C-alpha cells in the first residue's frame, strides 16, 4: 500500500450471504481500512497535520456573500493547494 497522505483505502467487501464468512471479511476489511487511513496515511503523524497557527477563521468566506461560482473557486483553489503540496493524487 502507498505510504503517506496518498495511502489507498480498500473498497469494502461484498457480502456472500454466509454470516460467519461475512463477519470475518468485514473484520479483515476494517483492519485494512484502519491501517490505510490511520497508520499508513500519516493521519496521526504531526508531519502531515496543519500547524495550529496557520488557520484563521476570519479568512473563511461569509455565507451571506457566497455564490455558487465563489464556492467553486474556493474548491478549485483548495485542490490546487493540495496538488502543489503533493497531497492529492
């Protein structure tokens, strides 16, 4: 599996109809999901977390002045920032 913030999350298993098999498959998937999302992705690694001093709530858009176009522009800028830092595949 990929390491860092680009770790791949596995798809959930498909039920077979046999409860014993399905429970074991689900438990295996949950463990793999945990490994990919928490351990390998760096979710709890401070190196991949934002610095506390970099967030400013005053920079958030005012909902009363926000349009769909501005929302899309904000989303595009967020994706571009992720791409620039190698955090988006």
